[in-house]
């Protein structure tokens, strides 16, 4: 009995001893983990309790135009920073701080209080105000002695020295929103960082942004500065050199501003490389407004962010006759000598289609038909060519596809033809072919697309992908990036077709609806167009290429004057202004507007058959 009792006691003592050893082992392992594995973490935590880093925004990379003009740069500004000393802050102190700051910053105390609590919640510094004038800065310096966490720093802030010029191209910057913060918080951004919101600023955000610097400070328990420990240098962002010719850009914007509607788009390309030489869209906006420090100076109304050059899709009107002409000539459906009589209208069945010249053009062949933009000529020749072929040539010129310029929001437009109609389960009629032949119907194009088309005509078949960047100059030892011209497609047509097409477009300028763009010493081929707009005034078009006599064309452009009326009257003066800027040594001959209003034609359903001449019956 005694032996069995002693054995039971010994067993319990063994179990107790094992538990003691196990507990000691766990404590030892935890101690080793803290000392070895988490040593860095706790050291950093201790350091954070003693120090704070005032982050300073690095200068953003500059944007340069083709000639070296700085079109986006930086300026030094004072910012008011709040660094929460701890996550537990007295609510009364925060309310008093917000109330004291409000009159100096011209902000509501409630909004400031939200920012203070946000900084505490995120355990991150937050900017309460930026671009502070010296007078306000000195007043705020007094508050630093009363409230923990308040500091003033110098930073770099974006600046656009030319204001609204090229605004849709450059884009603008804005505060990081919640979605952006979740996406970028692990890439060195802060919760109140500025980021590119549109245009080049958005597309090249990662290249343009630099690496922020700051000041590491020792602070006491109340967040007050004790001493500066070190200065952390910033690294500026990468500089981007663009293809834009600033002289042409300014000329395009000024000409559009002075146009009949003051609204529109102009795209200028180098037909040999695809370089974008000018890219204008009006109405525009000043991107500097988005950088203002308070709501009083920020845009208080809707900003015209819609980019007509890239996002605006419109019927092309008569500029589409370039593609109709290419299809009918290259496929041999029409001989350039074939003639059509134009009495001012064309009747298909019992449906009349009017020519823009109501008195008629009389007899027209290819050269006179394109020069005078005779709708009846293209109605008849379009029917002879057929909608299938015209649609195929649209696609050869890459209509219906984005140009892949690289800016966000580009429209692909819309192809119009029998295949497209069948894909939607609809039927195709001869009346559709008539409308398609002159660029009406469901067809939609963008100014950038038509600039690519006329550039391909200028160089006889090569479709270059338009691009805006020449090179990116990176900081450090990283080699710079250079954009090489990129071929997006080819238009395989006979050389005789290209010759006839260019001869016809040059006849437009020498003796047709485009006479107003004539400039001595230049060879110019172009086409006017007027796109009907059921919702208001027609849109005016003009596309052209230009160069020195005997040389390959060195410039191609597409002009759209939004609600401008007739192409010959509204779009040609814009093109002429750009060409004079591009070739300044050319004589500045007076503008000769075409007397022909060259409008687009659609079926005139209300015209009674009895008033039609009998010649077509």
C-alpha cells in the first residue's frame, strides 16, 4: 500500500516537473524570438517612438516639347504637416487645434478635424495646407509651440508655365483617392500624395514621380522637435521629351480659339515617322487650377475634360471621299476618265439624294469630282464600287480601331458597311451605299484617326502608330528610353492609285473647295468635309498634307471645328494658320475662302418628285 502511494506521488511530481520544463522552454523560445527574430521590428518601433520623418515631395520629372521648351515643371512651396504623436489624442485638443487653424487656412474647422483624425487613424503624416504664403507661414509657426505634431516643410509642387496650352495632352494632377491609395500604398506613396489623373501625367506616373526625401527628427512625447537627426535627400523624377512642336501647338490652339465656334480639335503628324507634332482640343482648361491649396481657388464648375481629338467620334462627311476614291480606283471599278452628269441631285428609286451644289456641277470625272466634292459623282461611283469594297478599304486604313496613341479614353469610332450591318442582324440597301460613299450614315471617326489616314496618303501606304514621346531620361545609371517609329499597318494599293489620289487632293487645293489653304512655295493636298449633325450646327472638317515642291510631304493634319459649319469656311483657316507656322519662310498670301459652302448631302425626303428635272428619269 505504501509503495503504491509513493509511486503515485512520484508520477504526479514527474508530470509537474515536465510542465515546469515545458513552460520554461516556451519562455526561452519566446525570449529567443524576441531577441533574435523580432529584434529589428522592436528596434524600429522604439525608434519610431523617438523619431519622426517629415516627408518632402520630390520634384516631378519635367516635360519638354520638341524644341526644348519646358511645358511642365515644379516650384518650391510651403506645406503645413500634422504628425500625430500617438494614436491616443485628446479630442478637446484636436478640436481646439482645428479651430485655431481654420481662420489662417480659410477652411472649415470640421474638415480640418477630419484630416487630423484621419492622420491618427492611418498613423501617417497628412498635409493640412499647401502653397502657404510667407505671411501665413509665420503666423502658423506660433501654433507649433502650442500643439504637438504641427510642422512646416518646403516641398516641390507641379507647375504648368503655359497654363491651358496642351492641357488635354499633358493632363492634370490631383489628390490620391481611396481606390488609388489601396492600389499604390505599397509603392512609396503617402495617403495624401498627388498623382497624375489624366493625360501624360497619368500614363507616365511611375516615370515622372520621384523618390521622396525628408527630415528625420527627434521628438519628445508631445511630438515637439528636439533636434534634426538627418536630412534624407530626394530623387527627382524622370524627364520626358515629347514630340510636340510647341510653335505648331500654339498655332493650332489659337486658330481653334478664333474659329467660328471656338471649339474643336487639331492633330498634326509627321507622315514619315508618326510623331505627333500638335494635339489640340478646345474648350480646354488650366491644369494649374487643380493644384490650388484650397477650395476657393479650385475649379468650382465642370471642367471640359472631354478630349475632342481623341474621344470625339463624328461622321467624317466628304473627307471620307478619300477612302471611297481609293476603293473605286484601286479595284478598277471606276476609270479616272469616267464621267457623271450632276444636275444637283441623284434619284435612287423614288428617293432623291441632293448634291451640296444644288445647281449641279454638270459633267464630272475623278479629278473634277474630288476637287469640287461633287456628291452625285460619288453617289454613282460608290454604287458601282459597292458597299463591301468601301467597307474593306475603311478597315485597310484602320478605321474602327484605336490608333493606340497611348492616352486613356481613346474612341475607336465605328465602321459602317454591309458586314457591320449583317453582324447586327440587319440588311444593307443601296441607299446605305449612297450615304456611305460621302461619309454619312452610321460611320464615325475621330480626328486622330483621320490624321493617321491622311498621313498614310501622304507617304503612300504606311500607317505609322502615332506617338507622343521621343525619349525618357531616367535618373541614375538606368539607360534612357528612346521611342522608335512603329508601323501599325500598310495599305497595299497600286502606285498609279496613289498618284491619282494625290493628284486629286492637290487639285482640291489648286482649283477646288480647298483653295483657301493655298500657300506659295508649298505643295498641299487636302479635302474639305461637312458632317451633318442632327442635334445642331454641322461639324467642319479639313484634312491635308504639305511639303516643299519636289520633296516628300513632311506634315499631315486633321482639323475638326465642332459645330463650325462648312469645312471650307471654318476648318481651312485653322489649317492655314498651322501651315504658316510650320513653314514660316513661305509667303503669307491672303486667305481665299472657297465660294462653295460644300456641305454634306442626305436624302431630301420632303422634295416632291414633280420638281425633279426629267434627266434622271
